[in-house]
């Protein structure tokens, strides 16, 4: 697995009250959602707010499964490392995901979203932003409300 992360030196511009989701997109080319979860060579990870998006990282895997739907019996776990690499994401967009993989993704508190056809990454981000504004669908409200609250424990209160 190879991981490319962006390191920011400037503080984030969005206030803490702005809803923010971290999304992962299964891709073969870093341009479009165009892969099944198990066969995705790469995942593009973005932070998305209703008004903005920011590329966070790319995760690349050298060994992936084919799209036959057959499971290997030789004990070679190709799904676990992908799930571990995507921890911290709220949503996972892919063309397909098998039942055992979906269970692992959901147990990692990542909501899988299957789309019927390939789409550019920009279109996926725009859809997420549209859903985040106004009245999000129930499944997205649940994901947004499951985000951990930021602790204010570091603040000293002096009288």
C-alpha cells in the first residue's frame, strides 16, 4: 500500500459549526469513480463541506481482487487493509461491493454508497454537497450526526 497525504501549514478555513464529511472514492485513475471496492487500485479521499471540498489523500494498492465475485481461500486478506486505510472516512463511493466487504466497511463506521455507473470525482463531490445542504436524506443525517464532538477539555477556566 502506498499513501500520499497532503500536509497543510495554514489552519482550515471552515468554522467548526460547518458540517464536514470525509469521503473515499474507489478509482482506477484518480479522475472518476470507476471501480468496485475490491478491485479498486486507488482511493481518492476528500473532505467535503456544503460549500467547499479539499483533496486529503490518495491511497494506492498494488494487489487487488478481480471483479469475478469469487473469494480466495488461500487466506490472502485484500479487504482488511483497504478498510483499515479508509478508517476515519464517513462515506465510501464505489460501483459495487460484496456482502463480506460491506460488513467490514460498515463495522468501521463507513457508510458504503454504490452508484450504478462511473462518474467524475467532481460530480460525486457536487452530489454530496447538494445532499448536505437543506434537508439531507435520513442516512446522511445519521452519518453527519455520528461525527465525534470536539472536546473543549483543553481550555482552562480561570475565575
